[in-house]
C-alpha cells in the first residue's frame, strides 16, 4: 500500500466515523479503550524500525494509559493479595519458625 492509498483509507475511516457520530452511533468508549494499545503497537513498530526514542515514548505513554484504565483491576488484585497474606499470618503452621 503506497502513501496515497493509505491516506485515502484513513480519510474514508475518519469520514465514516464522523457520519456515524452525526447519526448517533458513538465510538468514544471503544476508542478510549483501544488508543493505549494502538500507541503501544505503534511504539513497537517504531522501536523495530530503529526509531528508539519515538518508539520508547509511545510505549511509555501507552503503558501509562493502560495502567490508568486497568487501575481498578490492579487495586482489586492487590486487595486480594493483602487478604491472602493476612489470612496466612493467622494460620498456625508448625513447619514455619517465626
């Protein structure tokens, strides 16, 4: 795919999203979830094409966005880990020497 056809595809996609938004179909939540992964993917492509600075910056920004999106899940896993650690301290195990 050359530059003109890639630009044409991009314009068609952006135009169709604008028309669907005008009609009442909104993609904000989907793009909000996919954007971090797109940035990470573009960062990996940049890293592979010896553009280490740009690729690294995109990977870091995408990673921070993913962490912000998955913050609730990470907090839930941390809470479960703390509960398991607390319960294991209550158990009396004869093999452990504290």
